[in-house]
C-alpha cells in the first residue's frame, strides 16, 4: 500500500511517499528547462527513512507537518501541504 502527498519542502514542490514496507521517502521535482508544466518531470530522492527511524511527529492542525528521524544527524523535516492542488 502507498500513500502520496503533495508537499512543499525547503521551498520546493515535493511528494511525500509513505510505503507500507519501506517507510517515508521524499521526492523533489528535478527542474526542467521547459516552461511548460509537466506531470512527468523526473524526481530526485531528497531523503528516505524506514518507520523504525521515525522519532517524533507533530503538526499545526492546519498545513504544517514535521517529522524527526533518528539517523545520527537528527534530521527534522518540515513539510507544508500544498492545498492548492
């Protein structure tokens, strides 16, 4: 089972994927030289963590979600849901 969410991360359009077995993956769109919008732009994996690395989550009850992963670097990712789509 997969869940895809359109989000903003560090000012970039991104897609958060939550996979039943693999955990969390954030894909950012690879910039294109074309001015035409495309739904098939290639993406880059910004980060990926299994469920067991998730340490804490939180939200503002509106648009913001934060995920804290314990991977040695103590990465905290702030995501804003793109409600305009």
